[in-house]
C-alpha cells in the first residue's frame, strides 16, 4: 500500500468529522432564529478549523522522510507535540463550547411563560404578561345581584 493510500484511509474519520462540523454549523446558524446559543456556532467553527488543520497535518506527515532527514527523534517528537497540543486543545474547546451551548439553550425552556399544552379542565389558564388571569368556565360562581335604580 502506498503512503498516499494509507494517508487517505487514515483521513476518512476526519473527513466524516468535517462533514458533521459543517452540518452542525449550518443547523446552529439556522437555529439562531429560534434561540440557539451563539456558542454552538463558535464550537462548530472551531471544530471545522481544527479538523481541516489535522487533515492537512496528516498529509504533511506523509512525507516525513523527505523533510525530517536531519532531525533527531526528540526533535521530531517536539514537532509532533507542538502541532498535536493545539489541535487537541481546539478539539476540547469545541466540545466544551457544544456542552455549554446545550446547557445554555436548555435554560430558556425553563423560563416562566405559558404552558406549551392546554391546561386540564377545572384549572385556571396562566395569564399572559399584562393581562388578568382568566377564571375557569366550569366552576359555579355566585352571580352578583344587579342593582335597580332608585324609583
């Protein structure tokens, strides 16, 4: 198997992660109108950037023998660490932002407001801000007597 073939096979999971990042970014941008956190957009942008850089790094490593002839093993290890740490930090940051964005978007559902379903019979409906609460229709309430004008 040639080095190019093995490198292409090794990059397949990263390409799939790139597709997931692009789809996530598209859906999170569309979701911004429905209240999705901007952290999700940032998370997917970071994910896409780190994935593209890691794919490029995979192809640079493919020709390691051509550019690393004069380097010792510790120098090569230092180069790999210098590239690997920022890529891993970017991946961790993107997933951390996804987690924070999910938690933040879940809070908006718990804010007070009207119930998403009709109230059962016999229970008063929740009042909208600025409007008085409605009284249930099916409960018996005394009707106040009408006043007659004095004769």
